[in-house]
């Protein structure tokens, strides 16, 4: 398998932000083939029931204590798991560990109004619904009509019944909306998910990074406008570049009355982390277990 050359802008950005040792680790992460991960959909089945079926099928897996609904598959590809009846029936769902993290860290509450600002294909929306056992009102926004149909399909397949769909650019949401919790997994360059063995590396560019950063700032500003005072939200990207992460958050901290809520050390102990420039935020290192991912929890301060 031939490696794709990393473009000069990415190398320059990584070297500017990280030490040479860490850059080497990141590049090694780009060379990894990640393990397949499934999320057990407890709206339809228990984790123990899935484990029993996996044992019968000869599917080898491991678990990470932070991800109580995740099974990390060691001997099957994603394509092979898609053919398993558990997957066809919506009892398990292909979702990486990094993708599961924003919902876990938001810690959604029952009987709340929750917003997922960039919802398709529904991985995080359906996990939020699962975590509240369909007992909250979740608004899922998606600007693209085709992606909206995929979102609706996954919601239905997984037995989720508490979602209201809005085919809209979340930046255009009315400022009169108010939400108890918001998840903003913002569109990004994908610098944390790149692989040296597929086309993702060829699509990465300086323009994509800077255009993403502008969009992320606008989305985050809207989120903090419609988040209820005193309540919390998650801002996340699958980028490991501070242009899309810390710089966006720092700009928001300067113009909005909000603060960073640090994550517990117990959480950090189960993750493979990169250094960040804002205390209390997380940036996950890409490797065979994790995609590169940035997460910040932000609380809106009472005026």
C-alpha cells in the first residue's frame, strides 16, 4: 500500500504547534489502521446481551472504562460488522471512540431541551437520545437535505423517538430559541482523522482549515446566544490544529460571557492526549484506537 505525501501546510502547522517528538507520534497515527468500534444501542439491547452474542459469533473485543457502551473490535472490519444482524437491526451502531466522546462529556439530562447543531449522520444525536432514554426533547439541525434523510433514517433505525428535525443552517436559528444543553460538533478540516493511505490527505488544504475556522466561530457564537444562562455546551472538532480549536474558543471567551469547565482527571486517564493551549480542554492524539479530536465544555455565565 502506497503512502500519500503529507502536504507542506500540514507539516508546517503541526511543527508550529507541537514538539518534534509529538509530530512524529501524530504522523505515526496517520499511518495506523484504526480498530472498528461499535456503540451498543441500549434503547434496544443491553451491553451484556451484545457481549454474549459477540462471544457466540467469535468476535473478539475489548472495552475502555470511559466508554461504557463501546466495544472495540479486534478481529473484524467495519464492512464485516455491517453484515451482522445486530447491526442490521439497529442494536449496535458503528461509531468511533472519539465520535462518542462529545455526548459522553455533555452528559445529557432527562426532561431537557437539547440541541445538536450539526447532526447528520446522527451518531451523536442518537447517542444523546440513548443516554436520556428518549426522555428529553432533542432538536437536530442539518443544512443539507440529502444528509437530513440519512439522519432521519438512522434515528428511525435505532428506535429514537424524541428528536425534532430542522433542515437549517444552525447559524440562522432564531435568537429567541433557548436550550438547556447544546452539542456543537463543528464541521472542520478533519486533520485528526487523516490517513496516509486514502484520499482524505489529498483533500486537506490551508483554505479548508481557515474556512472551517470562520464557520466554527460563527456556529459557536450562535450556540452561546441560544444556550440558557448557567447551562453548559460541548464544542468539538475532529481537528488537532489550534486554528480550529483553541483559537476559536479564545475568540469566543473574549466576546461572550462564558467559561471553560475543566474535565476530570479520571476522564483524561482513559484517553491518549495531545497538549492544549487552554487549560481544561482535551485534544486526543490519533492512533489505532482514537481519531484526533478536540473537545471543550463551555458554561454560559449569568448576566
